[in-house]
C-alpha cells in the first residue's frame, strides 16, 4: 500500500492525521470524522478507511488511561461496555448485507434532533437510578449499529452527554467505549479477510507519530478550555457528524 503512494500523498496523509488527532485531543472524538474525508480526497476511500485502524486504536488507548480514571470507569460502566461488545459482534455479521444508507440516515436524524434539543436548552438527563439500564440499552443498540456501519460514536456520545460529566472525565470514558466497539469490529473484519497485515503496517507507519503529536497538542488546548466552551465545540462536532451521516445516506 505504501509503495503505491507518492511522497506528497504520504505527507498529506500525515498532516491529515495530525489535524484530526488534535481535534480528538481536544474533544475526545473526531479522529475518523476529520481524517477519513481529508485522506479520501487524495487517495481511494477504501485506503482512507483502512488507514484508520492503528491510529484509532492508539488514540483511544492513550486517552483511555488519561487522568487515572481507567479502573473507576470500568467499575462503573462494565455492563454498558459488555452490551456494546455483544452488539458489535452481532452487528458485524450483517456488515455486508444491511442497508447502511438507511441506518446512517436514521442515525444522523437522531443526532441532529439531539443537537436541536440542546440548542433550545431541552436537557435529557439520565438519573443515577436509570444510568445502568439506559446505558445497557444504548450500548447494545450502538454496538448493533456500529457493527453494521463502523460508526459507534453518536449514540454513545448522546448517552454520556446526558450523564452531565465534565470534560476531563468525558474524554477517557468515550475512549474506552470506542475501544470496546472497535476491537471486536476489527477482529471480525480480520477474521473475515477484510483487514490484513499490509493495512495494519501502513496505518501504523503513517499514523503513529502525527497522531501522537496531535493528541498531545489537543490535550494542552483542552486544558485551556472552560467546560462551557468545551461543550460548544463538542456539540458543533456532533452536529457535523449528524449532517455528514444524512448527506452520505442521500448521495
């Protein structure tokens, strides 16, 4: 894969990962959303998607252990994470046959409705008593959708925002949720012959260094943001995700 790319493409891919990782360092989300369209504009879309494998795992693994919350998060969210993994394993079996456009459109509309409610200050808080059952249901549905489409984030983000957690807790929590969804998905793709050693090597070589720098830079920027400004940037990105899903389903 690497030998098929020209020098300017390799540099542009590295730059794309740097920009996308900086966004993820700030908000905890956005690596595929930013990187895939940028990389796809200079190479084949299938190459852009395959190059996300190791950067996504490295970025979420690094953020998962930030702040020393890892064991606390696992203790609090293990039922939700288990449901997410189970849903992903089930959904991945239908990856080739499901109507991904219809799923993407429905997911995008749901996300945009959530953003509109936020704009009008209509909150959908999840109480402590309901946190676990709501989270298990959300994890299972997000896993099913993610297994089919490769997109776990929107429903998980809606759930975590409803818990009203601070920015420094939100980032490692969403990273652990992403890992719980990505690992079984990538494992299923590898076992089915859709993800090989060539893609893994290429994504590591091109993504590891720029993603590391981007995450470090983004973390510094996040520390300078107030909680209110963090939420504004987060919801702007969530809105972009929703519009992107709807636009993709209509193209």
